[in-house]
């Protein structure tokens, strides 16, 4: 099972004109890039949240497979039941399995309507040694397609090892 509680650092190519937002004040986000530098869902963005192995081990609807992997199909299936029962969700599509940053990923796309404004969302679950990552790409409210700047961004995602804690001074 995945055992690394410290998050690796996610990187992706930031589209020209977009802003990578510092995530130090946006817990639990590990990565956020938006078209206008905002942290909410008021503009197009890509964001990633990581769930540590310790957190995942307490969940009943996530089944660990081999070391450092998750039963992503089971996870997606459990989440889809809730998503598809939401009256605000339409245009649902299950996406083909792929890898993101060398790790297995499962995803889906849908349109969610809030306050009369549709928003295209594409969500990916990525199983890694440092836990389960949820990567969400979304359009701006009122748009039903992702902006072209997000085309191919998943192919640019990489992770670097979590920083090693420094030894206490003596």
C-alpha cells in the first residue's frame, strides 16, 4: 500500500497568460493554476488535491490493490453514483483510462449547472505512492467547453520527491 504521508510536489506547464497560485493558503490544494489568479471556481482553472495514505486507509470505498496503487475503477464507480444522482449534472462522459505523470488515472467529464450557469468539469483520480490525487480542470461559469489553453496540460504533469525534512541542529 502507499505509505508516503508527505506529498510529492506536482508541476505542470502553466499556460501563457495564466497564473500559478501559491497553495500555502489554499489547503487542501497542492496545485492551482487559474486564468486570472483566483482560487475559487469563478474562472477557468486546473487544481489538484492529494489525499494522504493515512486518510485513504480509513475510507471504506477505496480499496488498495498492489503496493502504491488503488482500485481506481471502484473509486470512480462509487463517486459516479453520487455524481449522477445530482440534478445539476448533465452531459456525463466516462473517459478512457490513462496515465498522468507516469501513474494510473481514471477520469470523467460533465457539465454542472449552478445558479443557471453551466461549467464544464473534467476530473481525474491518480493513484500514486504518496496517496490519491484528484485533478480537476474546469471552465469558467457560463462556458460548456474547457479553454483551449488546457488542451494537453495533463501530459505536462510531473511530480518531484517530497522535500526531505532537515535534521535538527545540535
